[in-house]
C-alpha cells in the first residue's frame, strides 16, 4: 500500500477552520484517499473519502491536489468535539480478494482544540 | 450506517488464559475485520473474517493465537489465546456496509496481568 505522511500534532482555536495536511507522493491511479478520526476512548469514525475531485460532506471537506500527491482535510469550524487523532489512509479501489478492503492506519495527526 | 456492539467492553485477565470477544452488527455484512490497538499506538489489522470461510490473517498474526469464528452475516468472535501481558490492547471489529465507509465497534479493552 502507498504510504502517507502527516504531522504528528496540530492545534486549533475553537470555531476557527482547521486544515489537516497529508502527503502521499507514491499514490497510484486507483487509490482512494480516506480520512478517519478517532476520538478519545472510541473506535475510529469515517470522515470523508475522495479519488480526484474535492469532496464535501456534513463533517468536513477534502481538497485533493491536482497531481494527487497531497490532500487536505478541512474542518470549517473546529469544536471541542473535533479533538481527535485524524488518519489519512490510501486504499486501492479495485477488488482483488479479501484483503483489498483493509485500512492500513499510520500514526495520524493528533488535533487539539483550544477553547 | 451500521451499529456495532462488542462484548465485553473491557476485561482484566490472568496470563495463560483465553478471552473470547464478540462483535454484533445490526446489518448483514460480508466481511468483518478485527484490529488491535496497543497502548499509545495506531490500529493494526489482525484478520479479515468472511462468513462461511476461513479468516485471512495478516503477517504476524496466527490462527492458533487469534482464532476467529464467523457463524453468520451479523456476528463474529475473536479469541485471544494463552494470553500474556503483551496482549494488553484494545481490540476492535469493523465492517464495510457501504463501499468506502467502514464502521467500527467501540472496542474491547483487555488488560493481561
């Protein structure tokens, strides 16, 4: 699986936008970019995913660079509840057997939100 | 979305014993995944469990240590056998009900003394 690189930690003030970067210079043409987050003492939670175009949902926006070698998760207004570890994960969209649906988690970015 | 429950939520066990963790989903799913999260670490996939077939284990995980059952499309169990303190972790199950969206259970926090 192609690897991702994220900063270890970031801080944001409450109610301000947050831009969480992810580098994935070895991404392949069929890799989807996924973002999950893990709040303290909980299992991971799906945030958003995309392939080439920018994506928006009720939780966040995903901005994907034109060459797809990097992406940015955007939280439009950080709240205290957004304090979590955010994981950027690449996964091949093609189906090739049982292993193709697995998510390979890196260390992620720990986001702290300051009141 | 999917609602996933795990039992037990936490347990403290003695070394050399075994613990079976249950994962129940409110929808029928083809594949379930079992992950381990060691203290302060990220998640590591243990195995993928398909209903009606043997689980597929990742490198470093073996069936004798982590036997998995998948008797139907809504339920799976993971057993941690012959436990040692190094097995102290959070164990999580997940499912992919909608393509490209995995849902995770709340986890089972295991402490081995």
